C-alpha cells in the first residue's frame, strides 16, 4: 500500500526515508505540520518487525506531536523519526552520527529529541552533525540552572498532575490517598510516576516486559508486581499505560475495571473509535498527547530559552488543559479524544486562517 493511502498519513507535509550502508542505518523522518513552527519530535529506535510497521508508527507519532505542541501552547509543529533496529544490539556512535546527517538534510524543518531507544548520549552524537537537536546535557538556563537533557522527569510530573486532575473530575477526590493505580510499564517515566503516586498515598500495581525491572521497582517503591497479561483487568481506580501504544483496543477495553485511564504512553487508542467506546463504558480517558506533554515542554524551552520556573508552570498547566477537555466532553457528550483533537486543530490551523 502507498504511504499516501494510509489512514495515518493524515496530510503529512513530508516523509523522508534514509539508508546508510556503512553504519546499517535505516530511518524514517516524518514531518506532520509546521504551521506553528519547526517540527519537534523524538528519535525512536525500535526493532520493528516490518518496514510497514515502522511507517505506521512514525506517522502516528509525528501527528501526535503536532497536536501535543499545539495543546501545550508551544511554538513548534509536529514531527518524529524512527530508526529500525534493536537499540541494545544495533546502536553505535557512528549510526547516531549518520542519523544526525539525515536530520541536517531536512534543513531545520525537523528538530530531533530523545525517545524510546535513544538517550542524551545519542543526541550528542547527532549534534556533531547537525544543529537541529534538542535535549542535550548541560544546556545553560536563563536562571543559571543546568538541565540534564532527559525529558523523563518533566513527562512524569505532567502525567502525575494530569492523573490527579482526572481522579478529581471522575471520582471527586481531592487527593490520591488510597487510590488504586495500575501502571503498565516502569521505565524512566513509569518509575518516576510510581514514586509520585506512592508519595501521594496511592496504592500501585506494576508490570513491565522486563521482569528484573519490575522486581527492582517493587523493592524500591513498595508497589505490587503483577503479570503483564493481568494489568489491564485489575480492580483499580486508574489504569496508567506507560509503555508502547495501541493498548486501548477492542480486546482490552472490555477488561478494564478502572474508571480512569491516565498514562504516559503515546497513541494509546488503537483507533479513534475506541475513544467513543471508553465514553460509552463510562471510563474517563486523559488524551495521551495532552497528559504526556511535559517532556516536549521541557525540550522546547531549550530551543527558546530555558527558564525553570516557566517550564514548571507550563507542565503544571497540563492539569488545567485536561480539566477544560473533560468539562467540554461532559457538556457535549463527546469523547475526550475528539474534543482534544478539535482544540488542537483550532490552534495549529489558526495561523493559516490569519
């Protein structure tokens, strides 16, 4: 099937394919929309089972970045890139430098950042070949602070305040004391989220594809480990997906006992119809690209002038953005995912209208 015929193509401005025989690089960069500014988005490295799977992933992720930046009020558009390969086996400094040269060829319409399978060290290698990289260690801030470049802390904080807002809206709770949360995925973001939740008095159940990680996080936090296939159907208040996408689908939604879904994963809905399914089931869904915007907020400020107080305020503002979406969803009896899409489109299409 042609890329243009895919549902996820959704009017992308540019999709570029790159191959470097010397390093083994196979990569795709997708630029969805640049109405509000250059496309900002992470570089994901993943062992995709097919080129088609990689194309679909980069298209969905880049589109999500447009909506994410628009709803976060950032002067950036949406883009994403994927490297086809196992980051534990196939990654090298030379490969990341080759990726930097690919980014450079797009002339600044795409700015690369960290994502699953890549880290700050990888971005530093890319930055030797291009200036269009964000999220690098030891960037000076306007207040004299120094940031690490890792967007995970900001992402986790945004998910936490968004989860609090969702619990308050759906359950009428002003705090998380005793609230039961199932966290799917305890990587950099999921672990930090569990720490926030435990500090707030929540009870947590956790799972991850890496058993040793689950054991370690359980020991560190007091969270209760469960098997991966059990996490979705647990009798909890909140389901927090913090791994890969498409976890909310026709198979998983009927199993949900949680009344709130609020997590860090991208593209949680397998398709848009599942947002309506959640509404019919009485489950409040915090749209993924709204609640997990903390990371892109942190990275974006590096490009525009880093100010820690402004970053913190912007991340904390994720809660108010979600409240607006929840209230509009209630008033219009429409899925929160649809409402969020409408608000985002209003913002990133506004420049054209002007």
